[in-house]
C-alpha cells in the first residue's frame, strides 16, 4: 500500500468542499496538522484533477482570492458562477461561504 503524498492529501480534503463554498490554504494545512500553507498553494497550482477537484474554491485567510493556474479572472468567474459574492478581488461575507473541515 502506498502512502499518499502531501498534494494528494490536500486534494482529498478539497474534494469535501461543496459547490458554493470556499476554504483557505491555512484551513487545509491545519486539517493536515501542518503550517505549510504555501505548500498547499503549490499543490493547488499543480492540481491534475481540475476541475473535478475544484482548487478555485481555495482562497486566502483574509478573504482575498489568491492565485490560480488558470488566471485570477477565471477564478473569480468560477466562484461567482457558484454564487460566491466577490468585490475588489475579495470574498464578501467570507464566513457565510466558508467550509470547515
């Protein structure tokens, strides 16, 4: 039996985040008992399972959109399509859209 890589563990958690919700790089890292927030970001950037594993749902802890391999405009469009309110590249009412592990 092979051990899951850090990235695979990130994707497994992200699969739980439903359409219309977001999570943060920090929340994913903390759910994995680490402070490797940037490593979570790198995993999202290299996500081979997109769009089934929706890395566009991962945002910064301050509500800002953060990066996206497909470009920030595309990330914002995907989030808005799921009903997430965004203004000035920041999620509005972040707590209302936040998924907790």
